[in-house]
C-alpha cells in the first residue's frame, strides 16, 4: 500500500485554504491502495517542532507528500533533508504566497518539488518567472 502525507496549516479551522486541504484529504482517502496521513501544523512552538521532525522523517523514508502551502516546505523541511531524499514532493501554490511579497525569497525550496499545483494560470506564470524549470500544473 502506498503512503501519502498531506501537510497543512490549520486544516481543522475555517478558511478557504483549509477547506481545500480538507477536500484534498477526503478525496485521496477514497483511493484504494493509498493510505493518507493528514498532518495539521499547529500554532504552538512544540507542535511546529513536532511537524518539522515528522515531515523530515517522512521525506527521508522516501514517501510521497503533498504540501498544501509553499511556505510549509520553506519553513519545515531542512535543505539537507531535501538533498537526501528521493520522495515525490507535491506543493500546492495558492498564489500570493509564491508571487506576492514573499516571491522567490520565501520559496527557495520550490525547485525540490516533483510537481507544483497552481490554482490559476496567473500563479503558474509568476512561478515560472522565478523558477522556469518547475513542473507546474494548473488545477
């Protein structure tokens, strides 16, 4: 059975990105031969340290992961972990987090992504300005 982790901020809270995260988890949990683990990064320091450790261990075990916010990859996955892994890393790019005031300086780890999922053609275009070799799909 394949294992997939979906990582999100506040998946249990209200909000548009949180709702998309819940829908992705629900949809993928319905797939046969796929075990889905949902990791909700909390707001406390201990929960964030726990997330960093769990995500790093998951990736080092060469398991697939869906990161629902590009900033999670930046903040919670050390570069050395990305350099050691053969995991498939899918990053959901919502827009402003990858092209707004954050842009390239806050998303330097995006090139490690196997695939980036953009929510619009505009977001895809902006991503490819900063990272022309990214594999980006609009959904």
